[in-house]
C-alpha cells in the first residue's frame, strides 16, 4: 500500500511537470503570433492614425504632423528549462503595403486662443487734450488763447520753423505736453496776463479745434502786437473741405507788447455746426499773437438816415480843416442837415431847434466858453479845454488834455451802445499816429474807453440826462470824444463806427 502511494505521488508529479511545459509553450506561440500580426498591420495602423489626426475638427499642434515612433521588432526567446521541439519557428517574409495616396491639405495655422470676456484686459483710456475743443456759445463769443492749440505736436497741431526763442516760464510750465522749446511762448504784459506766442516765422501755423453751435458766418478778432506790418490767413476745415481767407493785415503797434485788436470778417469764415479745424497761417512775420475771439458775424447795418439839423461849431467856417470837413461830410452823408457856425459868432440860442450840438477842437475855447453849458440839447465836444466849462470834468491841469502819437483806444466797456459793438481791449481807430484828446470825468459818467497807455485818461465818456456832472446836473446827454483838429480825417472803419455811435446815442437814435 505504501508502494502504491509512492507510485501515485510520482505519477502526479510527472503530470504536473508536463502541464507546466505545455503552458509555457502556449505563451511563447501566442507572443510570436502577436509580433507577426503587428509587423503585418503596422503601416495600415499608422496611416489610419495619421488620417484621424489630420481630419480631427481641432487638432492639437503636437499631433498635426505626428510621426509614429520606430517599430520595435521583438525577438523570440526560449525558456531555458523548456524541452526542445523539432517544430521550426518560421518567420514569413512580409510584403510591404504601400498606403493609398491621399490629398493631404496643408495644415492651417492654429488660431491664437481668444481670451474669454472675463479675461479681456480693459484698455487704458486715451488721454483727453486739455487745450480744446473751444466751444462758441449760441449768440455769444469764445476767446481762444494762442497757446491753446491742438494736441499732437509738430505737423499735426502746429508747424514750428524756429528752434530758438522763448525761454520764459510759459515755455517750461504751460504746454508741458510739448517739447521745449516747441512753439515759442513768453509771458505777456497784455491785460489778463498769461502767455503769448512769439518768435513767429513765415510759413508757421497753429491749429485749433472749434465747435460751433450752428452753420453760420463768423467773425474773428485777433489780438496782436507788432514792430512792423505783418499778415496772416485763416483756414477753416470741416466736412465740406477747406476754405481760406484773403490776407489779413497785422498793423505795426510800435512794440512787441503794445496790443491791439484786428477784426477779420472775411466771407470765407463760415463754420459748420459741430467740429471745425481753424488754422492761423503766418504769411508775414514781425508780430506777437496773444489770442483770438470768435463770434457770429452781424453785418454792420447801414446807418439810419439822420433827421434834423445839427449845429457844428468850428474855428473858421471859411477854412475848414481836413478833420472838420470829414465830420461834416459824415454827418451829411447820414442825412443830417449841418449848420456850421464860427466859434466867436456862436450864441446859446443857435442850439434852439437843433437835434445836436457838435463842438470841434478847432475852436478857441475862450470864444465858446460856457455858451452851450446849459442847453437842453445833446452836445458832443472834443475841445478838451472846454470840458471843464461844460462841467464834464474838473478844471485843474490833470483833468483834461491831449496826447500825441496815438492810434488806439482801450475799450473798457463794450456793453454800452457807445462802444459800437467792438471788443474790449485796445482797438486801432486811426490809420496813422494822431493827437487824441482826453478827460477825467467823475464816477457818475459812462466810461467807454481810455487812451492805450494810460487807463486814467478817458478817450470816450458820457453823461446821461439828469446825471450829476461836476457841480451841474446834465441838462441833456453829453459826450466827450477823443478827436483833435485833424484826427477825423484819419479815422478807420472802427473809428467811424465809434463816432456814429456817439451821434446815435446822443440824439437818441
């Protein structure tokens, strides 16, 4: 019995060993078969994979040009403990499979990924120009400082030819957006202070952005000072194109800081409603530029025909000066009847029935004295030595007088009809230097203009009927005017506008 057990045990071991060998051989054959299948099918698998990648709707950049790695050819190994067999391992020769050619499209560049809205950076706001636009109010005017030209620099906001010039504080402290020197600026002594543009050269220009309330013709008033005659042109550009004025003369003011107003009312100065670009082009140099005013153009109406008779008191009716001739012709041209009387022959009763008494500086003040002081007829007088007789000023030496070499008055109140609608500031009123008369009225007077260089000497002033003059209540309107013997013969348009306004206001027109 024990021998049977031993035989059975030995037989069981043989069976177990034989099963293990068979299992190992099966694994080896399976591995060899897998290797053969992979070798045969590898080209087709690579082609299918490449086409899959290329035709994918969105292909990662790393797979578009994917190249399969080199094929690993496995070498069969033999278990050293396995029993050798006579069955040879046959490796068939694989026929290369040529992939069918396909039209491979050129891969497109993968678009840059667009950030989601939450990732989009907020752009920095474009800096606003601090020097415009300049807005013209409805039925009003706007003052544009010369140094407040557009932003943008050379070739856009201005053309600056000179590279040397201003070294005042305006250059380094005002237009801090511009290089120094840039447009040459200097401190101005004009009323209001600030800066003015200086060292101007031919061919230079400055641009400004202007917003107008409506399409209309506009008037420009340039503030300039010069040592010789110059000229500019004004160009306006808008959606209709560009228009240019005729040459505008800048008068000689005998000094770089002797300022005057130059009015330009060219028909081409029309602005459209909305944004317009205004360019000041320098045609002839020799002047400084402080600012310009823009206002709607109101045509100067033809003076209303005068009615009635005016008494004109002169020094010699038989030998009128050019100034007296100019005044007579102006009054008659407006429709008045002018009665001329000699100063010594004049009488107070000559004012009866007249609408106005005009007293020339050609009179001898002693011959007129106080003849017309109390008449209830308006009086215009430009004989400064009669101002105290008329009680329009005091009688001391500093209360009235004359100044030579004048051609401008400084308008200090342009709201009154006596200012003829002219802008405040120095206004040229004669075509050449002349002698101007002046007076020092009291605080009850209507003060319109002073001499250019002396704010205490009044070139145009007036008293309303019933106002308290110097120890006298005004019996009727009184006007002190700046003319002298021949000044009227040299009045320009602005000068005559002021004279017409004096006549109209005095007579109540």
